[in-house]
């Protein structure tokens, strides 16, 4: 990993020789690490008993797997079945050379019922359409679609961000949807309106339990704003978790 840098190091990759497609297990794609905890909590609340959700950390944010306190807490509570690091990300419970390799291993070998893919903490941004770490969601969604996973894009939404480009549904999410080569599902809470004219993507509304998540003690601050100050951010991630649970074959 991190080849041709001063931190280059050898890993034992999880990728095997066999390729079994399609995977069929659903995959959620996050643009921000802060979406992971509410998504995992809502998934656990709505999923069938013993359904296993794991996290694949990709490019786009912090690369060391050890940088996330959220992952440690979610693993400790049993809300994540595992943590793989893919591509340049490193330090997870398993190391994958590629994001498709990580996803294939997670579903075909580890038996995850669903996966969530996204960056580590701290994406970079430049106030431009394409110059931000959230664009990793485009690659991650294409990887999931190519392997046959029903794919859900976790909407970045906000009711309080001072930057107009991030209020409502963020331009990060809308740009990824515009560029995707295949159709994905996007779930929203009841109080966030879906945009008009963004076919072929599938928009749905999912009930969310903001009070339950607040009481869980899991992280409930984004960009310095609490869940009460920015309910849309947490509501969108909670809606995604509930929708992902509903995509599991029963």
C-alpha cells in the first residue's frame, strides 16, 4: 500500500483467484464518514435478525483505518461485522488492493449481507463541482454496480449548512448522480424533498427515528452542528440505513 511513497508497506491482500458474480448483496455508498454511524444504527434497527453489515474504507478522506473512533465504537457495539481498507486506505481488519476486490471478498468470502463503502474522516473540498473527496462515491458506486450489487447512494443533506451549495441535497450528491453510468437508489427522510428530473435514479422516502438515534449515544455532531441543529444531515443517513436493510433479500 501507498506504493512509491515513504510509507510504502507490504500487505497480504484479501483478493482471491475466484470471481463469483453477481454478488446481489446491497451496497450503500457514502460521501462523508459522518454518515456511517447513523446509517449503521438505522440498518441494525430495520434489518432481519443477524443480518451482517460491514464497512469498506476507500479513498476520499483519511487513509489510516485507525483514524476513525466511529468504526471502533460501531464494531464494539456489534453494528459493523467488519472493516476492510481498500486501495490507498490501510490498517483495517483486511487489506484489499482495490475497492471491487474488497467488496467481492466481503460478500463472497466473509458473508456480509450488506456493505457500506466510503471515505475515512476528513474529506478535502475546493468549492468546485469535481474537486472534493466526495467524488470517491462515483468510483465506489460504479464498483458496486459492476459487481451486481443493488446500490444505494447516501444523500448528503443539510438544513443548516451556511454554504448554499450544501443546503438541501448537497451539490456533492447531485454531481455524483449526474455522472453515474447506472441507476442507483437514493433514500430521503420525509422532510427532505427529492429533486425533479433526475431519472433514471430511484428516489424513495424512508421513516427515520431521530430521537432514537440521539438517545443511542452514537456520534450526533456534524461540522460542529448537533442533530437538533441539522436534522436533515442525520435524517438522510438514517433513511439510507433503513432503505439498505429493506434491500436485503428475505
